[in-house]
C-alpha cells in the first residue's frame, strides 16, 4: 500500500473524529439550548435509492433563525430516533444525512476498517449532507413526530 493511500485514510478518520468531537463539545456547552427550551422527539425511517440505510448519522443543524445546538442521532437498520435529552429544540433545521461503506471497487479481502484496507466512502450524495437541501421545521406545542427521509440518487 502506498504512503499516500494510508495518509488519505488516516486523514479521513481524523476528520470524522474531529467532527464527532465538535458535536460533543457543542452539546456539552449548551450552545444556545438549555433544559427550559421546548423540544420535540423525532424519529423515522431513512432510505437511499429504495434501500434502508443500515448504519449512518442524521444531524439537525439549526438555520440562522434558530438558536439551538446541533442535534444528532444514529441511523441503525434504516431507523433513527432523536430523543436524547428530550428531543430536538423547536425551530428550523437543515437536515444532514451521512452513511459510509467500503468502496465496492476495493479488491476482495481488503480490510475495510484497518489502515491497510481502503478508506470507507460516503455513498450518500452531498445534496443530503455537506450541501444538504433538506429542511425541517419543528413547531412549538407539537408532540413526538415521525419524519421519514427517502433519499434518491
């Protein structure tokens, strides 16, 4: 394996770890959302190209008019539940969805999680994560809601 490929894989792992740390720090510091803020429990299904997303992350990133921390939930077996600490504060959010998999072009027997194998690839298009076009508004006074996301190529 070349040094460049290994460095690229390590850089991606560091970037993912840094993003996770940033979310953790934002949620610990409060970042505008206290315990007295009205929240909504939200859950649902997430699919891509007609197939459930087996393992991923969904984030609710507040728009400029919403003062709240970023909220996130794991997607497992095509389902998510954003219910930690009572849910997501009411407001308007850009929704970002990420999921990684081993590159289907990787040679057979490659170690997908190790430094010697190919780095995982983000297979959800940027229009659903880095350049997300998804938006969701959580209204005050509402109870728990179900919101499914059916993503297409």
